[in-house]
């Protein structure tokens, strides 16, 4: 795909642009390596061919042709539970209703029952289609409701006639891939203790054209509390649904979100898994939430209430408010008493950037209980030294001298030993605070017992994204999510606008409890002196069972590498390559599969594009 784009650029009649393209791409390669060059080439390609900004859909057709060759084939399974498919209907267009039922009949897994509850339809064509299939197929069961009760009550009527061990949920105008049930039960065969399974999905238009695939993260609790990313296809153990008494009336539009939130009380996180295949096709027609997140405003409100109920039941002082986008939410975790935070800032000279960093913290931080520890790595600049003397007059600022060669890991470990705070903040000297509540937000997550490292949204000077979470495996070791996207973009399925878990976050602005920092042995001093020490640190936290978290509600500029320069001399390149090899040797399995990413997404670029070799 990249070669094709380069060729089109080179042979385009706008040849006068070719030297500009090569010059800018090579400059990006020198600055940010291969991934940066790829990003620049894509940007220049779209400038030359504006009509290709929707190239992802044609790419998706290519992805389908390469990755769905065997969907009609299925291997024999040892465990074959009965699956009850729950489908409420109401005046459904007969064309879409027929396609829905036919997609069930086409399943390669045959041990199923389709439980339809018609919610007192007045459309005779709808009823005729249902009756026809009911008469022809004994495993299609129908409950005809006499009174219209909306989707929750209708779904409960379908649940009442279900006899399966597991439930699958299918909307009345959507369709299943032929291998949908087989793949879900296949996952159960690998772990029969699973109680919740979900799959990837895409959308289909009126003519069944497929587009906009959602390749999902593995179980991502903080993402789930920000939006219902699970959606379709959803498999639940029936006994759990029975325990919570099915769907609740009054939560229509987000009744599935409400159901899941209540089911989680009876499901352990290790009893949740996903299938990384597109098994569900969500019909996007005008008026549906698939068509647009704002199509059903009541769905957003119902989801907000469902979340509020969830946390209220836990009897905790957690509040929920609207998120940055429709159908997204922000969960506020209380700070009952502000713990002392020690902000560690390693530096050598660099007065201008250090001044901007420190003064920004002092002027914009509304969190009160913090100390700043400047870790001076042999500064000689007189202006910087004079600044040290000035800021040391602040009661909460100190300067510690570190008289050894630059080693980012060792300097920070040195600082932690002298830190008085319960919370440690690793802060690069080239970051600049934007949001006043940045430290409050980070601490509110860092004090949660289950959370490890907390990361922030970092922008380049031109308001494009430098860091929005770390994805393992990109470029061999790790890459930054959504790098070079504009700050106003929503990201892949709104991921730039919601709190979520990532495998790692950058150490340029990282907050963590001091006890955890010490528990995992701090940063790796011997093998990771400069690069990847933050990724290694986060993976050690994951290994201990903690979740790392990224929040878009903390924004800073990152004037990246101004203080250290580029990795472009032989000594630095040798050191960097050594650090790459160390990471690959130590974390091979993690780098191969980032569970909070998806195997169908690229491991070359940082833009959530397609992996054509999935």
C-alpha cells in the first residue's frame, strides 16, 4: 500500500511537488525515524489526492479479501453449548428483518435457537416474515407481545423463552457473519469458564456495503467506564443475566450498557475475553445509533444514569458526568485528602525550556500539595544556575545535584530516593502545562489501588499529538498512539477523547505511587539508560497486576528532545540499538501481542490503520 502511494506521488503530473515530498519525508525520517517518514508520506499523498482521505474504506475491502477467506469453514468443537440469540422486533422493515434471520440460518455453528420477541408490531409485513420463519424452522421461537413495552421489556420477553447456556444479542436489522457463533463458541472451548465474550464489528449500509470496522481492545475497564466499546457481538452466560433479572426498563437506548454494568458485579475480569474477528454487521440507517452517535440523544442520557447507578451501588464517592463526545463519559474518582506529590525534573542547562516548564507548573497547577525536585545533571550555564538559586527560595522547590554521566533512569531513581511524596511525578524539563487541573486528574487515578502508571495527552508545538498512550510492537518495540493527529481529532472510535487503559505511557509526564515505583525496582538503569525505560517500567507494573491508564483530560505541550537533541550520532545509535535488543529479549511476548490493541491493526504506523497480514 505504501509503495503504491509513493508511486502515485512520483508519477503524478504534479511533478513539481515531488522534491518537496521527498525533502519533507526525509527530514521527518531523520527526526522521527521510519514511522515519522510514513506519516509524512501519507500526509503529502492526501494533499496531492484530496479525494483519497476516505481511503480507509477501500483499504477495508482489501483487508476483507485477505482476512475472511475461511469464514464458511469450521472445525469440529468438543464443547457445543446451546446458544440463545435474543432479538426484539418492532415494525422492522421486512427486507432487513429477512436478512437478519437469514444470517442466523447461515451459521456454520448449528446448536442455536433464535428467540424473537415482537413488541406488538402494527406492520403486517413484519409479522408475516416472523410467522413464516417460525413455521419453517423449529429452532426459531417467538413471543408475541400484546402491549408495546419498548426494547428492554421486549428483550426480557425473548429472554423468557430462551433455554441456552449462553446468550447472544442481535438487533432486528443487523446481521451476523456466517462464522459468528462458531468463533464465539470456539473461544469458549479454550476457556469454558468465560462468562462474557465480545467480538470486533463493522457497519453496513442499506445495500449491505461494509465499512468502519471496530477492532477492539481486550478487556479495558477504564475505557468501558468511558464508553460502551463492547457493543456487538456480545455473548453472556445466561445464569449471570438471570441473576441480574435481565434488562431494566427506563434505560432504553443504553439497555445493553446497563445490563453489562450490572453483570460485571458477578463476572471476574479473567472471565472476560474477545474474538479478534469481525463477526457482527451493524446496520447504519438514518435514526440508528450506528448511523451517528447523536442520532439517539436519550441513549447517552440512559448510559450516564446506568454508570451513576453502577458506582452508587458500590457505595463510593465516585461521580460521573458527560464526556467530551456524545455517548462518552468521564468518571471522577475522589481525592479525600491530597497526598504529597514529588515532581522530579531532570535537567542540564536548557534555561528556556526549564523556565517554561517550572513556571507553568507554578502558575497553572491548582493541586496544592506538591514539591518540585530539580535533578541537576552537571549544569554549567550561568543563566540556568542563577535560575536554580532563584527558585530554591520557593518552599516547595529543591535542587539536587547529580554528578554522573546522563542516565535518565538513574537520575530519576536518585530523585525518588530523596522524594518525600507518596506520589511520584516523572516530568521532562521540556513539557509545558496547559490544563490547570492536570495534577489533580492524574493523582485521582494514581491513588486508585488497581492503577499503576498514569499518563497524559502531550502535543507538539504545532498542536499535533506527540503522545496519547503507548502501543506495544509498533516499529518493533513500541509506538505512540495517534502520533501526528491534530489535537482536535477524535481518534480511532473516539479514543483520543476518553480515559482508557494502555499497556504503557510515556515517562515525559508520568504519575505513579512511590510504593509501586519501589515495588518494581524503579527504572532500569543498566540496560535502558535513555530509551524505553518508561515502557519497561509500565510492563513491570502490568506484570504485578496493575493497570496503566491514559487520560485526555491532562494536556501539556512536549517540546520533544530540545534538551537532549536527536539520536543521530554513532554512539547514540549504538546505545539505542542496544536498548531495542534488550526490550525485545526481555518482553518478547508482550511486544508481539499488545492485548490492549488488536491484531487487525497495523504494527507499522501509529495511526490505527489496518494490518493486512493479520
